[in-house]
C-alpha cells in the first residue's frame, strides 16, 4: 500500500468520524471539551490528509512518467 493511499484512507475515515461527532453529539456534555468542536477539528484534519494524499498521488504519477 502506497503512502498516498494510506493518507487518503486515513483522511477519509477521520473526516467521517469527525462529521459523525459534529452531527450527533450536540447534547453530550463533557467537563473538558465539547465533542462537536472536536468533530470540526477532526473534519479539518481529515480534509488536510485528503489533500496531502492527493498531492502525494499526483506527485508520484508525475515522477513515474
């Protein structure tokens, strides 16, 4: 499995988990953090991983040709 594929897979899972936290944990209260805010951070992190994985995939294809 290439590094680009790993980044794409990890980024998509992180994004989906963050989206689930953001959508479904609005009424859950924890003393330290708000799960909806954690979900937003995870969505941004997952999006960044998706962009990086896309970059690695495109850079790898250019190097091969």
